[in-house]
C-alpha cells in the first residue's frame, strides 16, 4: 500500500510543475501581450504625429514673384497751403474785415479802409501801381484784363495795353458793384492771389487806424498740403513729382505727390540741437480725404528702394535655422513641412525679399501667429 502511495505520489509532482509552468507562460504571455499593447500604442501615437505633420493646418502665405518697394517714413504737418499775411496799401480807418474761417473768391470784397472796398483778383503778379488811362504797357495790365473777362466785363482779347476797352470794362465792373464809375483802380484797391483765400486769424479790428504796410489778417489757400522736413541723409528722395503715401490721423492712407523742394535750412530738433533739413511740400491727390482736418500731424512714406521681379514672403515667415542663417518653412504638397535656407534682401511693406536654390514662386510657407 505504501508502495502504491509512493508510486501514486510520484506522477503527481510533475503535474504540479506543469501547472506552475503553464501559469508562468500565461504570465509571460500576459506580460508580452501588455508589452505588445504598449508598442502598438506608441506606434499609433507616432503614426498620429506623422499624420499631423503631413496635414499642416496652421497659417500660411505664398512666395510671391513681383516688385518690392521700400520707403522712408518721415513726420509731416497737414495744413492749408500758401500762408500769407494781408497788409493794406491804403491809409485810414479800417471799416470792414472778413470773418475768420470764411473763404473769399475772385471779384469779392476782402476788407475796406475809409469805406473804400478792396477786392480779390487772381494772378501771380502783385499790384504795384494805379490802373489809369495813359499808363504804360505791362503784364499787370494783361492780368487785370484776364480777371475782368472772367468776371464777364471784358470782351476783347487781353493784352498789355490799357486802352478805352480796359477803362470801359472797369466802369462796368464798378457799376455792377454799386461803386462810383471812374474807370480807374488806385493802388491798393485790388489784391492779387493765386486762388481763393481762406481767412485765418484777424490781427486788426474794425475802427483801427491803418497805414500802408499795416497787417490786417492771416490767410491761406483753400487746398491742403503736407510739409515735411527731410534729413540730409534722405535728400536724394526729395524729387518733385515723386509719389508718396500720407497716413492721416486714425490710420487712413491717401496718395500724394511732392510738389516743392526747398533749399537746406538749419533748424532745431526736439532736444534743441541744431540740424539741417530739406523742406518738402506734398500735395494730396485727393484733397477730400483730409477735409475733416484743419491741421494735423501725419506720417509720409517716401519710396526709397525698388526691386523688380524678386521673390518675397511675409517677414513673419522667416525662421532662424542657425544664428547666422535665415530660412522659411515650406509646406509640401502632401501637407508635411521642411525648412529651406534663404538669403534675405530688401525689407518693405511687411515683406522681405528672399532667394535660394530651393525657393520658388507659389510655394506655401508657414507664417506663425506671434
């Protein structure tokens, strides 16, 4: 019986070992399965990252082929054109003055001294003598006759000869204005200006005693211009006829043209230091754009450099590949991206000129939001 028990016990041991072996394999399998799940999860994550890289969804722009123009920005002052102080050529008491802010046009009254009105006429030449019968010929006669014709009182062709036709035209004009018909205009009774006058600050008052040369009021033209003082380093930009861009208060932009360039003038900067500047005047191509402003500080962009047929990208597309090398990140057709080294050129208008062996027009480039 004992022998039987021993013989029965011996076969049982291997079965226990096999059970332990099975359990161990199951554990190893489970561990392997767990390891296999981890590898799969990592691979899936890597694949997901690859898919994301191959489907770039961020902001992009294009490499553009075209002209790139740089500019120099200078501060300017928007104001009314042709400031002028009106002085009387008559002696007596000031009996009439225009209202500040009003506009006086050709043929209208400017002011009066001893109740004798002074009229505004158009012309480049100032009046320097009486207009009377027998006066010598001169361009000032032609200028007067041109005004009389524009006002509807002179039918002949204007010339430099003051004759009966001129006298008669003056009398017709005087009669139309309820004035005494003398056919003459004494010095000081008309004032010539290039256009309408906008009345500024009054420096005299009604009742003031005035004599020849006395200041009465300030005037300007009715058009607005921008005055800019360019530094000597930028004097090559001061060319009459060059187009500019004027940025008005509030950010609105309007086009302008350089119409006047002055001679070097010494002035002081904000710290009181002497500096030499080039006075430049810019006329607005569309004056109505600035009609809301009497006077304002503006910025003027003057073209300085121009590159024709170059590749450019937004400045924000530049990346630093190394401390010495710029590049751009190009989006490939499959959605992936790669960096391309570039050489930079002109920076202008938020874009930068780029060149390189692997840069082509039409490529999509990454423009990070910063």
